C-alpha cells in the first residue's frame, strides 16, 4: 500500500514552524509563489509563533486567580490584596 502525498495546503503550519523535511519544504516553497492564501496563512502563523515565543510568563498563582473557570471570585482577590498576599 502506498501513501498519497499530503495536500500541499495542509503543510502551511509545519512550514511556518520550520518543521518540514527538505523535500517537502522545497515543494511547499514552490507552491507559496503561486498561492496567496498559503502565503498569508504562513505569515499569520509566524506572527503568532513569534508572539508566543516572546510572551511574558505569568506566575501560576496569578494565572489561577484569573482563570476562565471562575474558580476564585473577585471578592477573594480583593481580600488577598487587602491582606498583602497578592
């Protein structure tokens, strides 16, 4: 059983993160010259990767306090701040 080559459009994410083997990278770069959609996608993915790489780390306690799950209420946060624990 032979495997079909992946759709070239599906390689944008791996290409943006330098995750393609040389042969696929060359094939995708040839495609980029012809496909504006893939070129835009690669630019966007690279921008996101750069932002993630330069994002400041948030201490675990602070991240937990503001979690979307609402585990802690604003009243608890205010109480911690009043007591100097935040």
